C-alpha cells in the first residue's frame, strides 16, 4: 500500500482516504463542546484512574486490617477521611477534563504531576491510619503533601483555562481561588492540629470550603462546558476498576490461606461469593442510561457527582469486607461470623440504596416497583446477618449477601425494566419536547 504525508500531519493512502497522526503540540484551552457526538474517555484518563484505584486499594487494605484486629471505629474514621480525599481529587480532575481536555503536552504533564500526588497520598495512608488508632495527633503531613500536589496542579489547569476561555473565565477563576484557599488551610492544619478533635473539626471546615468551589463556579459564575455522557462514562469506569480492586484484594489475602492450608469449602465459597457480588454490583450500576438522563437534567450534576462519594466508598468498603472475610477463613481475625458478614453486608446495602437514590433523582420519579426491589435486596442482607447470628457458616452467609444485588438484577430484568423504560422515556421525552 502506497502512502504519503500531508502538511497537516495526516497519512494519505493511495485510495484517497487519510488517517490522523496524533501530535501533542499546544492547543488553545477554549472548552469542549458539551454536545459533542461520540465523546469517550481518553487513554490518559484511564491511566489516571489506575493511580486512584491503587489509593483506594491501600485504604481498603488498611480498613480490613484494623477490622480484623477488632479496631473497627478507628478503621472507619481513617477510611472515611482517606476515601473523601481520593474521591474529591479524582472528581475535580474528571469534571475539568470533561470541559477542557486538550490532550497537549502541557495538559499531559500536569496530569502526570497529579498522578505523582496520588501515589504520595497512597503511600502516606498507613501512617495516617496508625495515628488514628493511637489517638492524639493525626499524622497527615505526607498525606496533605500528596493531596496539595494534586490540587495545585489543578490550579494551574484552571488558570490556563481562565486565560484561554473568556466565556467561562469567571467560573475557572472561582475554581482556582477556592482550591488555593483550601490548600492553604490544609497546610496550616499540619502545624496547628494537636488532637484528633481539632484535626477533624478543621478538616470539616476545609471540606465545606472545597465542596463550595464547584457550587459557586457552576451555579453563580456561569459554569463550564462539561459533557454529560462523558461524565457518566468516567464515573462508570471508576466504579468498574474499584470493583475489580476488591476482587484483587480478596484473592491476594486468600492466597496465603490456600497456600498454607489448601483449599477449603469456606475458601471456595468466598471466591464464588466475592466474584458473584462484584458482578452483581456491576450489573446494578449500569441498569439505566445515566448519561442520557444527566444530559436531560444537567441541573442535577451536583447530586449525581456528590452522591457518588457513598457509591465509591461502599464499593471500596465491600472490598475491605471481603478482605476481612479472607482473614476470617485464614484464622487471623478477631471478628466472629456475624461481625464478618456485617463488614460486607453494610457497604453492599449502602451501595444499593445510593444507586436507587441516584436513579430516582435522575428520573424525578419514585417508583414503587423499584422500591420493592431495593427492599428485597436489603431483606437478603438482613437475612444473611440473621443467619450468621444463628450459627450458619460465614461463607454460606456471604452467599446470601451475594443474593442482594442478584435479586435487584433479576427483578429489574423480569419486570422493572418495563417501568424504567416508561419512566425514562417520559423524562427524556419531556426534555426533548420542551
């Protein structure tokens, strides 16, 4: 096949067609088209997500380790703080990328800098968890350093967008200013935090400051040109790899037990339960077209974006619970069977509730059929905990936990999809007709 190069960086074939040769020279950050057809996540975004899943994995491992030792509350406190920091940094980048991804060399290098910050944050999590267990001063120095690196890189991105996109300059500057103020607060906190009470009190104030940025920028300063279908895809992809991290953690923890004691019935059932639970939660996530619904009701962006904190927290906590179950099988956990089952059942229940709340908000309709499916799923979780309390094997109880998302999926595929189609069709029809 004969080909030649054009002046615009395209390969021209002898059949007259041409194909782009992608370069990464500087491009004007003027904002993407929010109605762009076939907008998908970029390879850079997928690479970026992997660093965040590593951080999620470290947080889950620390939570599982502390729960297996019976230190449940310190583990949950450290886990909550870590998950918020990880999710918030990821979410801010993802919405920025949806509006301003130029994929030039400056954008790529700034993204790499954020990835460095994520890795630093992930490496600091064990020390932070340990300090929560000890009480007193919270060791957040390295964690804040990694977080600040991520956020200051975002300041550079927002300032560049402000300079090159006059239409949305006010929103971009608002994002940059709020991030700077919050980072100054986090840095000061390192030096003034003398107790856990002071730490979490000031952290709550700084979280409010951080979360006010998008609200001010999008609602009061004109907003940014984010793409609804792209955002929905980005959230879905992070959910997938977070679910996968839970499976990886469970298998890794089971490896030692199987290597030392060989395969047991409990080990086999745990593998089946973990895989089935992960698959069921994945299926539940993609039951409805979130991208279409978010595009139709862009004003719900904050509810959709912020409620995913509980979705991702529940996914990662489910992985930690499965890890605790592996510790139980190995004989390295002080939790009994009911406590171990609760470690999985509670986050699964939180996940199902969060997904249904997001669905009801997107369609602006409370459907009794889907409420019944949610109730049946929660009932399966309650039954699993009850069976564990009655002396049923932990592994068998986890199989019952696995039935919770399965009940939702089967009910939706058999009956619920008709109601969902009618409700979603009506919602999208109203939007398009209006």
